[in-house]
C-alpha cells in the first residue's frame, strides 16, 4: 500500500531552490545565465536548480527559453551536482497559460533533445485548488507517455501563491494515491509570497511583504502530512544577509528547511544555514533579547550595557532593566542559568547522540547531558553547569539536523571538501555514522 | 461556468461595516438612531451600513426594529451613499432563533414596505458549519421567491464567531456554485471576536479580547479563495484611535481590508486608513521599533535619544543600543540604508506605476525606482538614495491600494470632494486612470 | 439528534493532565510511582491522571505496566479525586504497535481486574488522520463489547503529534455522530510538541521546542468545534515556574485551558493558574511592557525607571522612552487611563456579574462598571477611574472563568478547603451561584 508520508524521491531535505532566467534578450547568447548557473559546484550550487521559464523570463522569450533549457541541460546536466526542476508557466484561471505550460514541458522532456534524462521534475506555479493540481499532474502524465517515460518518473513541485492552493495543501494527503491521478510524483511545496500577497490583496505601508506566518505553517504541515518538502519563497533584499538568516531560523522553527535563493551568494548562505555550527556558543537573555556571548580564553564574556554585575563582600549585585538585586552566589547562579542557553555545535550534537546511544545500549532510558561554562560580566566570573535530560524523544528530535547533514553528505559529494574544512574530517565521519 | 473567485457583487473592497441599533426603547422615536445614520454622507458614511436587529438591539425591540428598518430605508435608502445590509437574528444551535431571523428578513424584504429595492443583502450572525450557512441561504431564497425578487439578488454576509464557522470558510469555495444552493450570493466574511472568544472559551487576565491572528488569517484566506471580502470585528475602545489604526495596519498585512465601525468617527478613521497617505514619509529602525522621521525643510530629522551620530575628523561615530561604532561615510550610508524605509504617498505610487507602464511599453521587464532623502541625526546630515527593482510582480502587488482607491472613487461619488481635498485633483485623476 | 458541540462527558474543563510511569525497573515495587500518584489529593491532584504506559515507561516494562495499572487503580481508583485515563501505545504507521495498544486496553479494562469501573477512558498517542482515529475508536468498542461494557462508556483522548493529526481535527466535527463509529467518546485533544516537532522536522538553535502557535490555535478550535477539551503538551523546564505560567496565560488567550503536568508541583501551579486571582491588580504599560503595580496603602505604586512624573506649578511633566511631555491634569489622566488596565479578582468578577444580572432583571441591556485607583509615580499621585460598558456579550465572555470555577467546585470536592482558604467562603459561595 502507498503511505503518503513515505517520501517518493531521493532527497529528504532541500536547502536551496535557485532560479535562473532561461533566456535573456539582448545577449549574444540568450542562454548565458543558464550556462553560468549550470557550472555551479560545491556550496554555491543549489540542492534544486530551477531554470525559470516563468516570472524570471520575459513572456516573449519563453519559447526560446524552453529550447535553451534543452541545450544547456543536455550539455551540462550530467555534471550538475543538484537536482534540476525547470519551472514552466501555469495558471489556475487561464487555460491558455496551462496549454503553453504543457507545450513547454513537452519540449523540455523530448528525449530527442537529450535533456530529460537529467531533469528530475517540473515546477508548476500559480496552482489553484486540488483539482487544478491534478490537471498539472495529468499534463505531466501525458508528456511522460508521449515520450516513452515511466509514469511518475518526473516529479511535480508547486508554487503556493493563492488562498486556494493554501487550502489545497490540506486535501493533498487524501488525494495522493488515488488510482485516477499520479500525485505520488509530488516533491516540493514552495511558498510564493509576492503573488500570494497580491492574491490576498494584502498591503503594507512600505510595500514590503507581510511575514505570512500562518501560510508558512500550513505549507510545512502540508509537506509533513504528505511526505513532501517545504520551501519558503524569495527573500528580495539580497544585501541583507542577516535578515535572510533570521528568516531561515524562523522557517526552521516551523519545520520549513528550504528557501528560495536568487543569487549564488544566497545559495551559499542558505546551503550553510540549516547545518549545525562548527563551534557551540552561549546566549544570554538581556531585556528580552538573546545576546551571543564572546568566547575569550575559555570564558564567555558579556560586554553590553544592559546587564551589570559587581561583587560585594558577601554576594553580588545584578542590575538589569532598571532593577537592582542583591544575590548570594547560589541565587546568582540560578538567575544566570535561567538567563543562558547553549547553542550546540555539530560536534556537541554528535557527542550527545553517541552518549545516549551507548546509554540505551546499556539499558538506560534517560541520561543527563551537562554543558559547562565560565561566564564573565563586568570582569566578574561565574561558573555555570547546565543539565538537560535526554530521553528517546529528545534524541529523536535532536536528530533532525544530523539527518539533514547525512542527506546532504549522501547526495552532494561536491560539498564533501567544504564540509570537511568546516567541521574537520573526524566530526564529519562521526556525524555520517551516528543515528539509526 | 461559475468561478468562485470571481466576485458576484459591485464593491471589490469594503472599508467600513457600520452597525446601528434598529429600535431604542424610551425614545419618542425608537428609530432615531437609524434615521441619524441614514443621513451620513461622505467620509463619515460607511461602505456598508448595517441596521443591526441582533446584538445592538434589545430582544424585546427587534420586531419593532424590523419595521423601523422598512420605514427608514424606504424613506432614505435611495440617497444613502453606501450599501445597506441589515443584520437579522440567527443561531446555529437554535431553530427558534433561525425562524425569527427568517421572519425578520420576510418583513424587511416585503416590497410593500418599499425598502427592499435599497437593501443589498442580509448579515447572518452566529453561523455554524457550512450546512448551517446553507440554511440561511435557503431562507433568503424563499424570501426572494415569496416577494418576487430574483434568486440571488439579495447578498448574504456572515459573522464568523465560532470554531465551526472558521472551519466552514475552508469548505466554502467548493460549495459555492453547487446547483442545490445559492451561495453565490455570499459577500462579506466578518469576524465577531467577542462571541468567538466566548465560543472558544478563551480568557485574558484583564478581560480584553485576544488578538486571534489565526482567525483573521483564515477569514482573509477564505475570502480570497471564494472571491469575497474580509472584515474584522468591532474595536471596542473607541477612544483609542491609534490602537484602531494599528489594528487596521495589521489587518491589511493579512489581506483583510475592512473593519467594523461603531461610531461615525470610527467610520471616518477606517474609511481613510487603507488609502495611501497624501505625503510620503521615512521610517528609521531604532532598537527594533520603526520611528517616523520629521520632515523639516527637505531633511528627515530624527530627534530621539536611542540613536546618536557624531562626526569625527575622518568619519562618523554611531551609537545605538549601548553599542558604539566608528564608520566611514560609505559604511554609515550602508547602515542607514539598512535602517530606513520609505512609506510612499499616493502620488509616489502613481508615479512608479506610470513609470513602470512606460518601461513595459518600451519592452523593459524591470526598472529601478529611486527614492532619495537627506537624513539628519544630532545635527549631522547624510544623503541617502534607495533603489528598488520593479518587475511585473512588484507592479501587480503595488496596485492593490490603487485598485482600492479606484473602487472607492467609482462607488462613492459622495467622497469625491474629500478625496480631491486630501490628494489634490491632479493626483486623484491620475490615480483613477493608472493600472490595467 | 447528536450535536457534536454538546459535551458527552462530565468535566467541561480540564486544567491538568498528569502523567505517571506505570512500571519502573530496578525498584522493589515497579508500581511505586503509580501508587504515589494515586495518593494525591486536593490542589496537587490533577483533573486528569494518566498512568502512562507509553513514552514515560520503558518498552520492556509495558506489559508489567498494564498489570500495575490494574492493581493500583483497582485498589485506589475509587478514592482518587480526578478522572483516570491511562495512555496506551499506538502508532499511525505501525500495526504491531496498534495491536499492542489494543491488548493493553484489553488488559486494563478487564472487569476481573476490578480497575475498569474507575477508568474514565484511554489516551491514544501518535494518531494520524481521521481514519486512524477510527481504528482506535473501534479497538475501544471491541474491548467494551468483550468485557460487557456499554458502547461509548470509555472515553478516548488523543495526542496530536503529527501534521496528519492536526489536519484531522478539522474533520472531526463531521465524523462524530456517523453511525459507523463511536467517536462521540472523544474527550481531550492534547498537543504533543516534542514528537510534533520531530514529525515536522523543525529545528531551533538551542534545541528548545518551537512555540507552535498555529498548532495550539487549531487544537483549541478543533476542541471548540467538536465539543471537546484542548490541552497543551509538557513544559519540560520544571524549574521555570514563571515560564510555565506565561505559557498557560498564552494558551488561555487561545481558548486552551488545560496543560500537561510532569510533577505534582506543576499540577498545583496549573490547577491554580486558570482561576481568577484572589486580589485585583493594576497594570501599567511602560515601553510596550505591562508592569504590575505595587499596591501600597490604597495606592498603586510604580517604582521603575522607565517612566517618570513630576509636578510643575500648573501641570505635570511625564517622561517615557526618551520623550518628555508637559501635560495638564486632564491630559495626564487621559494618558494614564490609556496606559493602565485592571486585572479583576474573583470577587470583582462575581460583583460585576451580579450587578449586570440585577440590571438585566430591571430591564437594562448595558451598564457601566467602574474601577477606581490612586496611581503613584515618583511620589506624585493621580486618581483614576476606568469605566467599562457591560452588555450581554461582555457578560457572557466574562463568565468563562466563573464557569471554570463552578466546574472545578462541582467535580473536585477535595479542593473545597483550599478554594475557601484562597478566596474566602463568602466569595466561593457567591461564585458558585452566579451566572445562568
């Protein structure tokens, strides 16, 4: 029997979804950008590359764009390290657009062109409710049959950019596996916030996009329930690397690991962001914000102005937010334990998992993991020791970043050197072996 | 074929939903408030006026209230500038209440009374799941037939004030258009947070209403998917104009343009809020808050204490949040570009759209729009220039406030003078012509 | 006819859901923890006690755990003041786990053991979509028949810890009452954020759980729409009492009154938190935060640094957030009215309800309730008087904490003494009588 939460594709995780115009007017070679993207390798190469024959390409250039995809992918597809999923045109409300999308897929998937063996699937934008998704699925089925490809061999990913499509994600699980469709080919659910904002008729004073937290939750949930991968839409301000990172942190807390990338620089940032850091760090809660402490010779130093600490003869005075409290050493330690948290490194996570696996082997169901540090605030140092109980559930949850790492390691050999450089070969090897 | 996202009514947007008690005890004329509301014109007159024969009117007065609606609307309905949608009683769990609602609609829609030709539809409160919506739809169908009105000529709006009704909004799209109902008559989805809070059994320490962001998202999405208009519930603290504005800003970022108004003063604020401002303004991000700068003789001045700037011989020192950084002129400009954003005026939006339309005509798919300003912080001035790329998608998204403006302009001639006074006749004329 | 929003069980509210391992290895008596929990009384005893034969108990001990439940519950169940709902194993993707869950229920519900007459129902973890819920329901039906119990006499509660289960809550209302299932037995919808986080593949830098606001909203809504009770998952940091309280405040604003408790200390905090406080208090909005004022001899004193007030000859100077404003007495009062809110005590709520009931009796539909206080800031005192209009809707919404109190009072006689001590017998008596 088909279980819809069982994944029907190779990659369990997709970090990056990188779009490239398929044909640019006024260049000697209209496929120049495609050719350049096809040459990306390593940390700058995306997990999913999307030759974009829709919004990134002028309508008048799309016929040429489809041919460019065939040319470039037949030449370079075999060597490209990520998956290749061209985006074609589609629209839930316009049959003529759907017909053009069908023709584009037909062209791209024609075995004569030599590209289809390197094409993993198609990206369908502007889908509507689930019956519209089935039309796209059927178009792909017909293309597969016409070209002698196995039914279901081409995956289908959609851009969710309408209220209807958001609702459809709630129906997907029960539609996948019905005998009258091939929706088992579904792969990515990608949010498209620009058009979604337009479709929802939302407005902000500065014209920047609303954050749409509920859409992202529903996309992530839809992916989880149907065994798919959730990807967030483009982050327009390509100068704002910190904002891009913050968005991805927020997405990961929603279970959405992937994000659109507009440039190879964004690809690099987004390929790296979901992997655990190479060194652990301590956070201190100061006035509601989490401040990362500076590691300095074994001490974790806070040098801001919003918290201050001094020793008295028999205790401490802690000042925070206009408040001043006298604390004994024990009370100070409690207070600082409450205010600190630890961001584990890849090595820390692997250590903890190995330790828990050994304990489980020895018949223990739960063990305490300890993290120690010397905090320094205004020159005063305090030794802290944080315990956390690990049981089977903690272990399973902690495993997500490791599973992601293993998925990357398995499918992206072109990134092995960069991973080894980042973490050290020893950590990389242990990380590939830990877990069930 | 019927497309559920195609709108089946005149107004594309509704800014204001204004309720009036239909019969007040102890007055010489129990319809006094109705008569007074019927006389509203211009910016104080709502887009949708709701003679409220439910919660705003005492149960014992509702029979008289229905007759008052007939009297007042037959006299003044022809001249009222907005639409008229009386609210009758209804309850998903009480057949006797539903029967009374049916009788009220019968009375109000009786052509003998002379009101129905000015009545645009009915507002049904306390609906439950979609089958309950169908009962209300059927009651209206019967009233239409009894009175010789065209089937579907009276619209139906609902108050979403239960978990069931929230869920029903997810089913609406596939129910509209079925031959066994007339749900194409649907017009507004209005949140009713007071009763919703009771139905959800939610509590806050001070008794104030929870913010219910998910409900508002789901209402906005339901409206988007079924081609309807989303309206937020009452804002009780009528003294708190800034809070009301903030709520509407938050709603618009969710795609919910309309809001309930309890007084003509709230109507004025809510009619104005979703329209672009008459002058643009600059925002500066200071400690996570966006502060509007004071325009003073061509400069944009920050005079708060949370950010300070001084010149040194060869650069600048910027202090923010306890942090002090030395920056070159270039670095300072980058930092300030990151911290500022611009709120465009109506004129700015029209300018940009016209410019993009001209570029598109000339075959260009994307152009850079520039916004310049001289910032002043602690007497130090810095010239900034912000670029934003506009492509077809940006253009389409920017269009929402203009489409709203055009919808207002078309349907509310009584507001033309006030709009011309606000923006100037030239801007108004260009705004009515721009866009596709 | 069956109305799914009609509750089919005794308790309208559940504050606490307390889990206990059923069998601990290496103890003389593996049921020691069960026996200890069975002895809880009063404010430390939960509304729902969950002998946990799933995650809290090692897999190898679960057969013994089921027998322990029978032993302990047959001995002590009659005297236990809360309901008893053992958790058995279950998994949407593993038939063998489901079979074991079935056998565990069979064992526990066998009348020979003498426990089942004290067992109120079963908790089913790891459910999937609605068809999986029906399998669990059917397993319980078979157990009921085998043991000669009335069909539907055992309730069923589920742990929502997958995207599928979250979606299923949207289908529940229309499935309950179908002749082919006994889902009317449904009682609690409990979020399980640890496994949900794993299922959604979400990650946070420190490994702490994401807040999942949308899941909690959907659970609360699902409970509201199907007449069930919503319960939040475990709060792991058992030292962090303030964090636990904050989480419950946040949950109550979503309509989710219950929460998991891991220790009798957490039970006590969670049994108390949703009840109105014994004394009212004033909140002052200072820089976006709500600060509780210190009641001191009839005055409400603010002694922080973020707001300061001084008298001039003919008015006042108020400093806040780097801003300094000169205000007349009237303006100051307006400003402080905007900045303050009042948290009513149990006595206040009962007073207001009684007053409104009397007014309604006298034919009035709305009355103003006044709350007065003397504020003191920097030694300057200002008298404030806050009015709030109460109509039927306000009255109904205010009733939720009183209905909760009455539910507790009716079902938990073991807490009567503690409630009388907290509020005074007079307030308790009036609170049990007020309301319809």
